[in-house]
C-alpha cells in the first residue's frame, strides 16, 4: 500500500495541518455507528465479514475501511438499512481514515489490531482509497511548494 510509504515528516505535517481532530473524531463516530448498525443483523454482518476475510481481532476503523471500500458491501448496507445517501461511502472519508491510521502506526507507534491485514488487503476499492490518500498528500506538498516559490519573489 502506497500510503504507508509516505515519509514520516510529510505524514506528520499533513496530519497536523489537514486532518484536524474534529474531522477524525467525526469519521470515527460515523464508522462505529455504522458498524453497530450492521452488527444488528448478524446474518448480513457475518456475510460481509467473510467477504473481506476480516481477522478475528481488528480495530473498528480498520474493519469499516475494509467493508466500505467494497461497493457491493456498501450497496448491501444501503439496501438493508434503507439509507437515503448515495450509493457510496465517500472515498475521501476512507482515505482520511487510512492516513490517520498510518500516522498512528508510523508516527505514534500505536499497535492496531488488523493493521497489517489492511496494508496487505487487495481490492479495487482499497486501491482507490490508497490512491486518494496519496494524491491528497501530493496535492498538499505541491501547494506548499507553490506558496514557498511565491514567497521567494
């Protein structure tokens, strides 16, 4: 996964400037609420867990990223729980959470159950989430470079 390859100083700065605690807290609450809702229907929940082959011990945020990075899982969730939002979980939400998790692991040294599984997880949806996260960081770096060049003149 390319997100894990982001240099630590860049990751630290991006987290401090772009991923405010309010945003991360909101996404964590959303993930936990949706996982709790999914777990209410044991049959569907177990089916989705099998689809992503989730490890037994896994952080909720990691599980939510795994589940929601698959369009079929999102469709199942929307249909089963009669959600009135679009047929997708915004990839920007998943990308921000992925960056947050990588920051926790690489910068803060936090052990996260299921992190290694997430880093090795291969699916089209996860590839898109990974690309989105890396692209956001690259755009941020480009903006900083452009502002520094402007300040030099």
